[in-house]
C-alpha cells in the first residue's frame, strides 16, 4: 500500500497546545502582567482574578509554564538592567 491515510497513523496530540480553560486573549494578559510586574504566582493570581474571574491557581501555573515564565529567577535574569 502506497498511500496510508488511516486515522491510526495520525498523531494523537494536537499540533498546537492550547488551554481548555483560558482564551488566547486571557493568556496574553497573564503573560504581559507577569513579565511587567514580576510578582510571585499567588500575588499574580489574586491580582488577575479581578479581571479573569474563572482563573485558578493550577490554570495560571500551567499558562506560565507553557510560556516559559513560571520561574521568577529566569525572568529576572532576562530583564535588562
């Protein structure tokens, strides 16, 4: 068989990993807020819950991990002095 277009051959994971909880605009807000304020996770959560009411600690943490900014030490070393 030359052409195998079976479902079993297709990758099972999505090509682009997206949040099931947060919209892309909400993720953008979170990323900008974290980079601008450099606040710890819990402080970001409390400040952002005013804007994004359904935001939970795990969804915030996963969002920050997806964008590579879950650790403050990395952000502080990347920030220009």
